[in-house]
C-alpha cells in the first residue's frame, strides 16, 4: 500500500455519497503530517484556511500551526474531521478557531473576517481552498443549480472572502488560492469544476496586479490528483481505485506533499513571488 517514503500508492475500492466528503470515512486515511518540526516561518501570523477540516486544507492548517501561525479553520459541516484537525494542531501547541460556514454565501464570508479579528486579530494569510466537484458526462447534464453551486463555492467564495479581508490586510500579507491541474488540461467529466479552476488562475493573476502596490502578494497552487475526501465523494468505485495512476508518477499525491507549497507562498521566503502558480502535480507538464 505504500512506497519507501510511506506514501500510499494504491487506493482500495470505496465511495461516499455526499460532497465534499469525510476524511474519517476514507481508507487508507490521507497523510497530512510528516511529523517533522517546523521552522517558525509563520510566527505571529494569523491565517484563515477554507476547507480546512480535511484533505489539502487539513495538511495546510497543520503545517501552518507547526510554523507558528494562529489558524482559523472554515468548513461546511464535517465536524468530526474539523475536531481531528484541531487535535493534530494541538500537538504543535496551537488551538485553531473552528467555524462551520458555507463560504458560498457572501454574508458568511463577512462573518468569518469579523470573528477572526475578534478572536486572533487581523488576518495575514488567506487560503481560499474550499471546493466541490460533480462528475457529469455531458455539458447537457449540468443543471443550472449545479453550475451555480459549483461557481459559488469554488470561485465566488474567493472574491467574497478577499473583499471583506482586504481592509484589514497589511503589507506583507498573502493570499493563496487553490486551483487545479484541470485549469490547464481540462477534464471531460468535470467541465464546470475545471472552468472554476481556470477562473481562479485568472483571478489570481488579476488580483496580484491589483494589490502589488499595497505590498500584498497573491499566488495559486494547482495540484494534480490528491487523495482527499473529494475523490470518493465525486467518483464511482472503479475511478476511485484507479485515481492518480495516469500521472507520470503513477499515483495520487498525499496532502502532506502539497502543503509545503502553501507554507512557502505564505512565508517571507517567497517575498518576490506574486501572480504565480505552483504545480505539485506528479510530473504532468502544463502550459502556464
């Protein structure tokens, strides 16, 4: 089940029936922490991570905690997963603020910023990571309701959260948006999802230019296939079992392999980088 680095290479047959999925029901469980100590790169920083209860969001929250940040975890309704993430962060001496919020609703994003400021102070790092995806084999099968929900969750939420955070962001603050390899190579059964991820790339480039003179950096991460709850809650059992095998590395990533990109983009190490996209995708060549 794993290679020499302990990273799972094969995925057993499984499926979940509700988006965005629950990590506690997955087998094997995604790997979100390597147990190595942090370097204090995010001390005195306050970070908001949407979709922070599981998957990439959980790995990012844990890595931020070990780097010294205070973290707000925003999630939909996966309370057990959120508590597990909080428990993992406690191992590094951090207690996150957990918020069960639907980020597709503009007023909720305003509330996230208000509650963050009351609890930790003004945010320094915004990680727009929440997303949903629904497999449809034809554009004719994508209902207006699905289309709107996918766009509201995946891209509208990023506009909303930044809109309300911006008055409180200082020079040196960073915004990191989760895109996807599908933004660059497409996916025939994730047409609306891929479209939102393409929009995120355009949003990242444009927002970075808008905010560069304020000293605020904006970047994106475009992962390839990653073993997260979104996978068994999106695809049938056969596709789940084959997930990630079409990459040059012939396996899906684990969240712990993606999170360092966010740490780098959130830290001073990347202070001359803005408007860019990192591509942890297992070797897939994309034009960016």
